[in-house]
C-alpha cells in the first residue's frame, strides 16, 4: 500500500468535508464572537465600580429587610392588638425595607447587565448545570451494567459547542486557479464564507451565507444560503450592497437568480466571457442541420450555441447603434439560403448590400408591392394547400423581414387595406410558409409613432432585445421577461450585438456578425410571386380575397369577416382594422351573425362562427 498516497487522499477528503461544514457553522461562530465581544466591551472599570456599589447597597438593604421582618415578628408576639403602636411601627418599617430591597435589587440587575460575565464563563456555568447532575445521575443509575448516557449527553453537548466554534472560525481556503486575474482573486476571497459572514452584517446582509465560489467559463459563480425572511427577490434588491461588500467595479455585470433548491440563490459575476475565444463571424457552415432551427449566437456564460425556431415570427428590438443589423444579418442569410426572402428596409441603408441578392424594397411603391405580393402568395398557398389536402405548407419558406417597423408603419398606417394585409401576414402566414420578422428600435404599439402595430405584436412570439434605454422599454421589448434587464447592458462598441432572448433566461447572448462582403458573397435569388392557375383561382373562397373587383356590401362583409378572424373582437376594433365606418361595420356584423359566419359570446365579444372557422 502506498501510505503516502493514502494519507494524502485521507487528508484531502477530510479537508473537503471540513470546508463543506464550515459555512454551516459560521453563523454560530459569528454570533458567539459578537456576543463575546459585546460582553468584553461592557466590562469596563466604571461598570465594575457601579456593580460593586449596587451589590453593597443590595446587601445592606437585605440586611435591613431581615431586621425589619424580625422586629415585625417580635411585635406581633408581644401583643395581639393589630393596632398597637409597636406593631404599626414594625409594619411600616418592614414595608419600607421591602421597597428599598426591591429597588436595590433592580439596580443590581441593571448593573450586572452593564457588567456581564464573560461568554466563556456563562458557557461553563451552563454546561456545569447539566454535566454535574448528569454525572451524579450516571453514578446512581449504574448497577451491574454501567449507565453513562446522562454524562455522555453532557459531553456531547460540550463537544458540539467546541466543534461548532472551531469549524465556524476555520478559514476555508478557496482553491484559486493560477489563471485568474487579480480582480477575480479579490472577489473570490471576499465571497469566501469566513469573510462574507464576518462582514455581511455591516452591509445589511445578516442571515446570508455563501458557499466557496468557483470559476466558470462565464466568470465567478457562488451559491448563497438565505436564512430567516430572505428571498431571492430581497437579495436582488440588495445588489448594490453586495457590490460594495465585494468591492466590485461599477461596470461589472452581476446577476442574482434562483438556485435549484428553495432557500438558495445563485450569484454570478461576469468577470469573463465564454464566447471570447469563439469567432463571431457567421458563415454558411453555421446553418443548423435541423431545418426547424437557426443559430442566433453564443451564450457568453456557458459558451453554448443558442438556437431559435426558423419558421416562427420574430421581433428584434434595441436602441440605435446597438447592432440590430449586426444581429439580424445571419438570420436573414439563413432564410435566404433555405428559402425565399423579401427585405422591406424603411431606412434604406441596410438593403444596400442585399440589393441584387434578394428582393429589397425601399421606396413607398416598392414597399406596397412587396406587401401585396406576399399577401397574394399567402392566399395562393392557402388555395394550393386545400387542393392538396394538407394543413401545413411543405414547400419553401418565404420570409418577409421589415427593418425599422416604425418607418414602414408610418407609410402604410393610413392605407387600411394594405395595413390589413400586413396584419394577416403576421396572423395567417405561418402555417402557409410565409413568416414575418420585424425589427424596430422601440416596439411600442401606441402613440403618434408606434414601432409595432397592436394587431401584429401578439403574433411575434420569439423576441430578442438588445440594449434599450429604460426599464419601461425593457417591459415593452420582452414582456414578462423584462427582469432580464436589457437596459442594464453596458454601452460601448464591444457590447454591440449582445442581448437577451425571451424565455431563454437572463444570460447575455452574443450574436453572429456578417459584414457587407459576406452578404454579397451569398447566392443571388430574387423572389417573385407565383401566378395562380385558373383552376386554383376558381377554387379560392371569395371571402379570403381582399381586392375584390366588385364594390358594395359583399366586399365590406369580407373585410369584417377577415378582421374578426385575425383577432378583432369588438365593433370598434373591426372598424379600426378595416377602415369602415361604424354603421357599415354594425350592419355587416349583424348580417354575418345571422348567416352563422360570426357569433356573439355571452360577454358581447364577436367570435368566428363554425363556417368562418
């Protein structure tokens, strides 16, 4: 046997066990030391002098009280008359002596509080009160078979007290990799349980205990035990206090999240990036083999590639200069290589490298044409799917990407018919292989210059947000995942293209990058709508065709029917979506309800009927 190796293994195992137990005993040791220090500071000469004077006065008062009680007893024995002068005088003297003794006793108690005995002496007294009777009980209970459990219990309590103090005061040595930076070394030392428990109360963090921190690809990770009334939310609210305790830089990103078990939190300090060694350049090799997915970027905490659905409607938001074009070019290239893509560029700059590669629209008439053609293609595919008996389109996907939706909306907002076509693209197109992607600085749906239409917003389920300005904008961009806090992404060129994906978790994602030369190297494929055959046109249901040649009630009725199918539930919403006046809308709704195409719910909402479904 290799005794040296065996001893080393045993020592390492014991050290690891002690390191795991030390954080559990640290709060006990800290409370002990704090109480011992408090008692030591109170044991001043002034307090000792006061205690001695109080003891002397109390002893004198007890003596006086004893004498008064004796005189009272003697007076009672001398005469049976309770109103005799001697008995009355003895009673008054005893009453005064009792009051004086009570007063001196209170002063003595206060003096003992101000000059307490040491905590060590108190512990010895407490253990003696248990150990001495326990030893006597063991001796008395021992007969033929020695019964030592009372004494053993006392010994165990004393041992537990001593061991708890020793473990709690033990300094846990955190293994630090030589590759860590001086900043990481300092942070890990301050996250050490012995340092944390000692200094946490000064920052209002009493009741929290850390575990030994560890270096991960994304930085430092440490679990924190939450005692008492602490929760993950209340700890997150103390982020500034934690940063001050650690001495962290202001720009250091710190994340506090729930651990895998209740009563614990996870603290992550982004001192490094797991994506630092991964090239951000996108190439066609990064297109996933799974046709249902596409690559968004790299998780900078874990280094894992982040994949999102390909055939899903997408919203990309972020302030100007945060890298929306940077983030979306690889996605557009994926859509271009896998199928057809049409780019509607409201600003005009982003489409420059894509000109001649895919279909682009910058001018108002070009934007109108792309929306009309995409809608017509969607209708054509619906007819084709019905003819073939399929429920989901199995051909090439047409991706309509709108860059800077605010500009596009400003152009078509007054054109109710064309706006309705765009709404239908977002609500009806996915199953027909026509998918809408939307990019804007601020996806607000109201106000004078909305970045997103209120009927389109609910359909954009995949949401990616780069840096935004305020917490309000975070809520608009990521909905119920606003706690990811994209408004806290640092500013700077190095943080362009970094953002959060809704539903993925509060971990930053660094997107891929594709420069102008990379875009121009893509194969050319200009999409144009296919023409419907005479047979397909004849089979198309009239109510799905938007631009009917005939004017009048039937055309308005189709508009109302489609508006309800895409989400309008009140007459006002239908009027807003179709541009018809309220009287016309009411008349058409009444006729559609009578025919069974629409139904009214118990709460007055308008719903598609069985025929419309």
